[in-house]
C-alpha cells in the first residue's frame, strides 16, 4: 500500500495523515457505481470534472442533459500533480485548471471540443505558492486565482485566451490565517476568501485591468473553521460552509465596495461538518455537502433578506464523506463528490420546491478520493 499525505480539517486544527486509510479509500474497489463511456462532444454540452485527491488525477464526464447521468469521456482520468484538491474551468469551457496541493503547482488542460479529451497546455504545470488549496477563474475568463495555505495569500494569474497558459499577475494579496477557498462574484467585481484558522472571510475589489485584488473593508467573523464560499447569481449574498461547526454563515455584499455584513439569523443550521456550499442558477436554492453526516442539506433562499429555510425532506443521503457539491448551469441537477466512496452522487432538482431525487444509475464511479468538482458548458 502506497503511503500518501493528506490534510484533513478538524474543529480546531489540521493534521497530517501518513497512511492511506484503507477504511476510506479501499472502498473504491468494491463501491457500487456506474461507468458510462461517451464518444462525441458538441457545443452546448455540459461536463463535470472531478479532482481525485488520492489518485493524482482528474476524471471527466459528459452530462446527459435529459437524465442527469454522467458519461465518462474517452481517456479519462487524466494525470495531474500530487494531491489535486481543486478544479476550475474557463467560462467557455475551453480550459481546465487543477490546483495540486502536494506539488505546489497548477495543472492546465485544453478541452478537445470534438472528442471531449483533455491535453496538457504548453508549460503546464505552472508554479503556485505553498500548499495551494483552491483555484477559481474570473467570469470573463481573463484571470485565475489560487489560495496558498502556508503563505497566507492569494496568487493571481493572467490567462492567455488562445493557449490557456498562466502568467503570474503581480503581487499576491494577503489573506487571514490559512486561506482555503477563493471565489469571484458573477459580476467580476469582488473576490471572497475563507480563512480557516482566523474564522473569518476576507473581501476584495478586483482591478478590472490587471486582476489585482485590493482589500474591501475588514475580514468578517464566521462560525468555526470556514471552508468553502459561494456567491449568489445576483451578487447580493455569499454563503460560507463552517466545517468546525454545523452551520452555514450568510452575508450581504455591499454593491459598491464589496464589504460584507452579516445576514439576520446567520449562521444557519446545516449537517455535521459542512464542507461545501453552492447556489442554483435561479438563486432560489442553496445546497450544502455535510462531510460528517454523509448527506446534503437543501435550503430555500429568501432573495431579499438572504435568509435560509431548510426544505422539507432535507437532508438527502450521499455516499461516504461528501466534500464538494455543484449545480449544473441549467439548475436541473446536483452533483456531490463522495471522497471516501470514490464516486459521485447525482440528483435532479424539483424546480418548484428545490427537493432532490436520485438520478438513475447514481452514484457514478470516480477514481480514489474525489475532492473537488467543477461543471461547465462548452460554448
């Protein structure tokens, strides 16, 4: 059994695990799941990408938009650097980027629009800081941002729209202690970073010419150990999964400065050790992957107040230790990466109630330790 190194987050500290936990990852060998293979890609198709932390690779699936099924593309999975923990895609679906936590690098791939295969971008992998934990791409596809845990900063990169190459974008932005997630608002004006050890979220204004991040007010307190952050489609609110608690924090975004103000009633109760949070494209529903209770919480979002009310039937069971949750661009389906089970759960969304129901064939097999998901449409 190969020895590997992971970071896991507890309610107060992180620790290093030197052995591959058989009780977690050997389940992949016998996990129930479906593998479907596809042949052709056309504009308008949607893809799900899974960064598989324990396998050092990236799985790629085409979404059957009629059923929500995942069909693995030819050549998948694709090798990345050591311990890939985050994946992001350019808005047109042309380029895919993976933060490799164990290699201090970013792998870059180009999508072949005919076959769905990935090929490495020239110059990949690109250097990152120490222990990169998350990567995101700006809504206009011009910039990429990476949080570096051990440097307490965010690196900015310029994206070459022809080649996909990354070029450092100047001075890094300082964060709080142990930054995890970085995300850009849909209007491209603001960035938000969760600071795991500081129990805060930092906000920044984005320089539209250079991509540089400038602090917007002071970091605001969250509940214990914030991990992943999501912005609503209308840019008005952000939600933060608090791994050290059982809650999701909600904040209102000042439309001029990007500064954050706590929503009344926040934080809102979720499951055990909530890890990831997402918002559907309509801005009506919020979904949270709960690592400790092996399920997904579903909420209805009050678009005026920013408050959350749990949906009847929530939470919905997943497989073991769900890390990431995403919604497809049409807000029809929810996908969840189950880290210990080595697979991806798929659900359809009831557009009226926000309730979830399992897609036929779920869960779908991934490689060892799926950790991060991204979903995009090819333009």
